[in-house]
C-alpha cells in the first residue's frame, strides 16, 4: 500500500527531479519542530565547557565593580571563596583568578609575583581549602605586578628581556603550585617559557600540575577592560607587539602551538576568542590537543553594552556566541558569562 503525503492547499507539487536534490531533499523538514532541531543539533554547549575568570582585590571590601564590564566585580579573598563555592554549585569545572595588585606593591621586576603570601597565593590556598574539587587555573605573567605594565622584564632601552623574564615566571609558577593551583597558564608569550616552567615544576615535585599555554595570544585591542580590571592600563608604557602575535597571522599561530606542545603544554589556548575562530579551528584540526578559547573582556563588554541598550537580546546572543567557539572546535571557553550560562543550563534552558 502506498502512502501519500499531504500537500498544502493552493500549492503545486514540483516535478520529480534527480535523487539528492529538491524536492526529494527538503532541508527544512529537520527544522520544523523543537524536538527534531534538538535531535539534529551538531554542536552542544555544556556547563562542562566553562571556565570562569574572576578578579581579585586585597582588603576588607568584598566587591568593587569593574567599570567597563557590567556585572563583573573585583572580589576579596573571602568573597572569592564564596564565588568558588558558587561555581561548584553550578557545576562549573574550573575558575581562573586574576589579581588587582596594589600599585604600591608593583615594581620594575614584578617581585610581588613570586612571593608565597601575595594576593594570588592566599586566594588559591583559601579556595583549595574550601572547594578542593574545583579546578584552579592561574596565569604566569608579570603584567599585574610590574610598574611598567608589561608581561616581562625591561632592558634600559625598553626591550623585553625574554630569558630573564622566564626565570621569574618559573619562580612565579612554583609559588602558585606551592599554594595549590592545579594548572599554570603562561600568558606572557616569551619564547621557551613552557618548557622552562615544565622543567621547574617537575624538578620541584609538581609533575601533576598542568600547563594550559596561551599559545596563540594576539596583540589585540580587545583587552582594554581586562587591563582596567587588573590595573595595568594605567601603568602600561608602550605596547606589547614585540611579544604578542600580529593579528594578521595564523600560520605563525600554528608554529607557536607546535612549539608549546613540544615543550610540554597539556592544553593550549587562543586569545582573543570570537575574532580568531579561524585560528581555533586550525589549531584543533591540526593538532587534536585540548584547545581552549578566551572570550575576552572586550567581547564581553561589547555584548553587554548592546544588551543593556536593547540592541541585542541577551537570552539569544550569549549562548549563540559561546556555541560559535564549540562549533569552531574549542573544548572549552573562558568566559565572564560562565555563571549566567551555567545557571541557564542547570535550569534546562
């Protein structure tokens, strides 16, 4: 018995055509209802994909708003512990804390970065005591600690001293490992720093501490609100183009990633995120290693500004932006939207 499908009144059935073409193939059939769209979704966003960056301050004040990042605050150590507990309750696997260092503690060599009881050290230790199951990913970079705002040490003529910087980064990584961090994230873009940090960690008995390398970090204009949040915008002298990557290049990113993997990086990151989705896709498809993207402060600020002005619907564009990272091949995303998205996902939205 043949079964016929109803044709809407007033329409005319197109003439039969070659198999594999319209009208035999109608792509809209798989989009007609929520259930079939869900079944056929190629990319899914999960709470397991989220890393939540937070900003730290010292002192008794619990929270200080970040001016150009609506909804984001700097938090003191006690409040950071509460935020970490909130992350666990929401199912977020890891957080990434960044410090706002008192200007009086910053100097030309970033000496505060290597001290065991600095803001980061105390925060990491406190969070690990409270929620040991939460992943802690901590930067190795000197820009929050230097009086000149750069990620490395400066020569008298203003050049960044690559090898001398690496020595300090290794000490910083060891201090963070001693405090209890799970993963060191070198964000400085010095040549050879991943291998040196890996050797330092292994030599000190921290062989289980992972490295998530900022392998392809671009000299981007999208970092402005972040630099305000950690206080380096006010101190930065010059720019970072001699060590961060040229936005025009993606072949160079492949070389950077290959070197960092060879030096012992467990995971790699592309930063910024959305303007560099092509790089995310190339990294993942070329190397097949755990690959992460950072939806940076400028991306967050643009979206929030448009949402607050009623120009975009936040309920739609925030998850859509994060899905773009997953579609490009990212295994996870560092995003300031993490708690909001985790809450929605937990509620089944």
